[in-house]
C-alpha cells in the first residue's frame, strides 16, 4: 500500500479478530518503523511498552473500561515518554556528531528545557503523537487496522506497567485484524475552516 493510500484509509477501528496473531518479529518490525518518527532535538523521549502478557492485557482492559480492542487486537502498545531525556540522554543522542556540534546541542537543549516543566511535558506529548501516528500508518501499510486510545485510567495503567516516576503515558495504540468495516467519516469540518493562510 502506498503512503497516500495508507493515510486516506487509516481509521480508528475498535473490533478485532482475537484469533489473528502477529508474530514477535512482525510486531518488532512495526515498532522499528515507528522509531523512525522525529523527536525534538533528537532526544528520542518515547518508550513503547508492547504488552503481550494476556493477564496484564486483561488488567489494562479493566482499567480501560473494558474496551475490547485492548485484549482482542493482536498488539497493544502503551506509548510513554521520558520527561527528563533532555538532561539524561543529551550526549547519547548526539554521539558520533562532531564535538562542536555536541557542545552546541547540549547548551541549546539545556537552555530550552531547564526549569520549564510544561515545555518538557509538552515536548514528550508531541513526540508520542508523532510516533503513535507513524506506528498506525506502518500498520495500515501492511493491511492492518489500529486504534489510538486515551480512554483509560492513566494512574492504574502506569502502576500495572511499572512506569518509572520520570515517565508519562500519552496514549495507547491497538493494532490487529479488524472484523468490521469502518463507519463512514462524518462531521468533517470544511477545509477552508481548518486550513488558515498566514494568520487567523
């Protein structure tokens, strides 16, 4: 499937065939493709928790108001991010660049994030959104369906996956073989209302 077709045909599908299973290799390939998503300053904030354990899936489903896709989809990914990647990983993510570039980026990153918790959190959310969309498009390109989700108890899921204190959860993505045709797109606002030229 070409990129444009994947974009046009990707939909949030909530009904999945529980008998359809992706192999570990197939899941890993989707996750590797997702990791090509951009992140600010190349900080690679995002951590993808791929939940395979059926018992844990059932607990997450309970914390997600029993949404069936959390257990029926072949793959469930909790998209998280490390809030302090800007201070912890700055040298690692620029390793291999010339020394002057590393020094410049380290100073620029420090100035951008230090003492700005809202900026730190906002940046992780942007990175998570970019990676989740990349994962969903990679899945669609393989003929699979997906569903982004934020309808769950974040604190409960954080506890279930042992989320470190310096991390946050942005959303989940379910991926698998859909069992229903997507409903028609409705309520799309006019192009000229949502696309603004130069200024509001």
